[in-house]
C-alpha cells in the first residue's frame, strides 16, 4: 500500500487527461433533449471501469437515465464495498459568468475548472484510479461494486426502484460515497450527516389574463404581490421558519459529536468574504457551522411573474410562480413537511387568488455513527495520507439516495468526500483542486486497507 503515492505521481498526467475526457461530455440530466450526451457519459464510465480493472461493467436501463454497474471480485470470503457516484451534472448556466467554457476543462491556479470537476465526475474518478492502482499492484483486499447513476442532480427519481429491482446484485457490506466536501486538507473533516430535502413549486393565479394595472389595479388581487406576501410569511427576519409544527419532530444531534463539530476552526469572516456577502444571517444562538449542517432551512430558489423586459409595461399579471427548497434534519420527513406547508398556505393565501403547490422531489436526512467500522477506516486513511485526524462534520447538502440505500439495501454509507466549499459546485467556474484529486485517490486506496484490516 505504501506505493500508492508513487503510482499516483507516475500516472497523474494520464489520470487528468482521462478525467478531462469525461468532463467534456455535457451530461446535464435535467435536459430532456440531452439523451445522446447522457448515454455517451454512461458508456464512458463503463469503459473506464474496464480500463481500471473491473471484471465486468454494463449500462443498465432505468425508468429514466441509465445506470452503470461494474464489479471486481477477489473472493467470496472477502467483504464487499459498493461505491456510489453519479455521471450527471448541473446545468452550466449562466454561461457568461464562466471564465472558461464549462465543458472544456482546463487547469489554472492548480485547480481543474469544468462543470462536474468536483460534483461528481472528479470525485468518482478518485475511486476508479484507486481501483486501477490496487488491481495493478495486486493489493485489492475486498470485492468492489460500482453503482454510477445519471439522475442525482434531479433527485434520483429512478434509483430507489432500480435498487429494489436489483437488490441481490447490489448486496454489499458497506456503501462508499465521495460526493461531499471537507473543510481543508490541513484540517480535514469527514461527513457524518446530510440534511434532507423537500423541493416545491408554488403557483399563484389571479385573473384569466394580464390586466391593465390602471384600469384594474387596487380592485383585483395581483398574483405577484400575493406570492411575495406568501413568501414573506414563511420565515421571520431572524431566519426562523414560521410554518406551524415545522420544528416539533426534530431529533437533537449527538452531544459528543456536536462538541467535536464545535472544534472546527471555522472562520466566519473569511467565509462571508469568500462568497461576497457583507454579513452572514441565520438563527440566533447557533454558529454558522451548526446553521449549515444541523439546523433546517428554507430558501426561495427562483421567482418570476409579470413583465420583465426592457422599459415599462403597466400590467397586473395573471400568474406568478416560485421554487422553494427546504433542507431538513433528522426527524423531519418530506411528506410531513409538505402537509404542514400546504396547511399553512391555506391560512395565509388571499381569497382573491388561487394557488397550487407541486412537490418536485425530496429525501430524508442522514446520519452515520462516528464509531462505525467504515467511518473509522476512513478516519485512519485520512490520517495516513494527510497526517491529520479528521473531525466529524454535518453537511448542509442533500443526497436523497443515501437514505434510500439504507432503507432498501440495509447498509450504512461512508461519505469520504474531498471537495471544498470554494469549489463552486452548481455554480459558474466549478473547480476541483489537483491536490485534493490526487490525495483523494491515495486516501480511497488506504481506506480499503484499513477497512479489511483485522483488529
């Protein structure tokens, strides 16, 4: 195992070029016209699995975009790890804010810039190259299966059914995922919690057509005004969510882990400066780290209605719409939150408009015990490669399928991520530091060593 750093150094330029081939594929899962790119990406990762030394790899159909499944078997008496990742990416817009084209990867400032560089093609590639090393050096200590999907960025709507259909194929002792971040390589963190998600569209209708704002304004409810009023009632100025009953089912985090979380040397001023805001906001009584990981949130992701073109057009719009995301914590269920929100909308919506709430997708929060065998193997692997013991961290992001894995396959997941907060995932100029990429390969390889090491 001690040769892994040398292997990575010897092959790092090839690793990078192979990753670039995958980053050039515009596999945006939300683009219904992008089937060719989605299948191209699936075929690409199928080929990369074979090149890395997998015994077999295949592209399997789902109700949506295809899944890539591959495996490497070393012995029926050895444990099996199921590696999960995704080949789909977020839409690249707004394009004019990218310093280089999103699907033309390049290295600058010691970072890989491209859509998918971090989320999740770059991090998935760490596992492919760790497998390549272990096969080449004949030191793979367990069986490995790969499940690479194409719908994570749209909530994995087809994957739960796929897992139920192929439970025996996906049987494993542990699930390993690199689709999360760490605080830094100098003070690494290991994600032990993910927030859940409930995502909605809220539509508000008024008159049957746009009306003249002079002839009708004042007597007819304006859907844009009413939508703004509704949204203003969802949170107070201090960030507390006002939906009745929203906080009642929350499960408090483990106190020992919370104390470790508070040891993280989080620089709030640098965090604010890094994202370009004059000040931070959030619930009083909680640190920014706690607000980001162990407390729920509600945000308007988009809002539109009426005339938005150049100049003036004096209308009273016929409709308005907003997209909402609520990040949830353990104890909160997306269906329950939808019921609470729907009941509250009945209370606060004006009688002069009609409204409809559409639930688009969601998933439960997820927590993995710090003392679990898989987590402790990841801790030792990070200590081996980075020279520092990681701290536990609860991510504010959501990976709904992780909770589905536990429900359907009965196994916990280890979240061994190497992204950074500064990687701009889902935004223009997404990037992934070269050092994180290469250190991630080494850490994944060491993970297998410690996971299978007899105590």
